[in-house]
């Protein structure tokens, strides 16, 4: 069993080599499971037994990379084949559900928070980290800092949304964060409202909703990649393949004409 100090050394190593804080935390959790009965001397046998237990593909994937980083830390090139990661269809809300959600919320700050999420596609962490100085209310732009990909980016926002944010900042005399809430509180707000309305809502569903609407309205994929802060265009292309409206439209255009 490794000590807490050893795990911290691993975490520092991950961070020093470009792994995000969130991912590093996930890998450390995996390594704590690994070290219960696994060893650096034979990670392959342990990992095969782990996979045989039928864990989810995402758990298998995270465990694989956690062990791979562990072995790299110890100067060992672990050549075990990477498992395939099952990709799940990203869930989003219809416009009708978005309208119902915004209509249901009575707290003005919470309503603006959710409207900003839907209209910008920001990651939950980016949305909650927004500060007054990040918004240019003359150019209607937002500068996103401390991103998942370590690259700041600038996005444009709707003029009506910019006006609402400006009024909110002025009314609340905001000096720092625009939405001073933690992620758990944000999640709880959406969960509560979703239960009232009879459908599931999560922070990332609002991000996916923005992206899906952008694609269905004919938005440029390269621009969407920039807005969402994706490092790979293939991630952005997924929204085209998963859009039911686009699939239906293209199907109706190109299907076999058996019935005329």
C-alpha cells in the first residue's frame, strides 16, 4: 500500500507533465484502487483481472491511463494495448424544454446563469469562474481564462444577453465573480428544476444544447470548435452525427423513393 505522500508525488508528476487537475485527481483515485492488491512488478495481470470484472469502459480507460502514467513515473514503458472507450450520445435539451426551464426559475440570478450557459456553451467550470473583467460589454465578448486546454479564448455573445449581464453586474455591484456559486449548487439548481418539470437537466446538457443548436442552425464547425474550446475538430464533429434534426433532414432528402 502506497502512502499519502507517494500519491501526492504521483499527482505532482501528472500535473508537471500537462495532466489537468481534474484528470490527475481521477488517476489518483484509480491508483488507490490499483494499490490495494496490485503492484508495479506485474500491472498487466492485475489490469486483465480488473477488466474481467466488467467495469464500465470509461473506468477501464481511466484505470489504464492511471497505470500507464504510474509506470512512466517509475521509468517503465508499459506496452499493454489501450482499451476502446465506448462513446455515449451526448444529451441535450429541446428548445421547448429550455423555454420551460427558464420560465420555471423564479430566482433572477439563477435564471441568468442558466440562460448564459445555454447561449454560450461554456463548460460549467468556465461559467462559474467568469469575472466582471472577463466581459467586454462594448464589444459583446467574453474572454475565457484558465481553460481545460490551457488556452485562453474569446467568444462573442448575444447583445440581449450582454445587456442582461451588464444590468446584473450593475445591480449587484459585482467586483469579481458574476455567479459566485460552487458546481454542486449549480447542479442542485438544475436537478431541482428538472424534477419539477419532469425531465433531466445537467450543466453539461446545457453546453451540448448550445452546440447542437449551433450546428442545426448552420453554424461553421471550425467556429464552433473555437467557441467550445475543443482541441480536436473530431470532438466538435460529433454534434453533427448526433443531431437528430440533421439526421432526419438528411434522411428525408436522400432516402430510397419506394413510396411516391
